[in-house]
C-alpha cells in the first residue's frame, strides 16, 4: 500500500505527466521486496552475508537517472525497511509526510530558475575580431555570457565561437538571433536549448 502511495505521488509530481510506467511499477514493488528481504534475514548474520553475496553477482545496467527519481527509490527503500522491521506506524507516518512535502514542492515549482542557460555557437569570418564583437548584443539580451571555446573551421577561413549564455524567459529568442546575424555576416548560428551538451 505504501508503495502504491509513493508511486502515485511520483506520477502526480512528474512534469506534464512525463513519467516512466516501468519506474512507477517498480516503486510499487520495491517496498514489498525490501520488507520480504528484511523478514528473511531477521537477525541471522549468515543470511545477511549470503544475501550480500547474491546481490554482488547481479549487475544492474541502466542509464544515470534523474536525481528526483533516485530520491523516490530511496523513499521506497526506506518504507520497505521500516515495514520489514515492524515499524508500520512510522512507515505510514513518514510516507504521508514526505508525499505531502513532494506534492507541495511540485505545486510551488520549487527550485525553478527564472533564467535558462543555453549553448550558443556562432560562425564568423576570419577577419572579424571576435573579442567584444557581440558584447552589446549579449548585454541587451542575456543575463550572463561566457566564451567557452574558439575553433577554426572551413579550412581556416571561418571561426566557430561557443558561448554559454544565460537568458531570461521573457527574452525574444528570434530578436536575439537576428541581432547576432547582423554582426556575423549572416553565417551559421546555433542556439541549443540545454547548455549541458558536451558537443562543443
């Protein structure tokens, strides 16, 4: 029952219903499985070591998850552990409190940024001095900007500048790109939605 409550809270607090059905199913099962394991081990040290050895054989292969998803896994584990040792009231109490807390944080959109960081690639001709060439545009449209990388392209006839820029949400991105195109002779400009990209 606690696993079901945790899973429903996860689905409720996921952005735009963008959640994994498999993960929701897993959250229902994890507390039960952990409780069963704790009941089987009891106070037997030999069983505990045997179980640890069995888990070492199993390899879990998965992509790195969202930190929020990891917190839900730990939440489900804690509920299962509490039930496994017989603390049902404590398990129900902290499940109710934490689910309410997660719903409140989701409703208030806690931790959301007013400004978003993006990756900007600008191609310029080799005769354009890139140092300070776009400062006026950046001052008008961004909160902060940093030149991350400069490389030559087009057999040395062009430069590609890579910036990380922090833009306010109310900024018109088309006007920003148009202002940049007036400075770089209308060459290629790429504005990535996420600045975490490693494809510099």
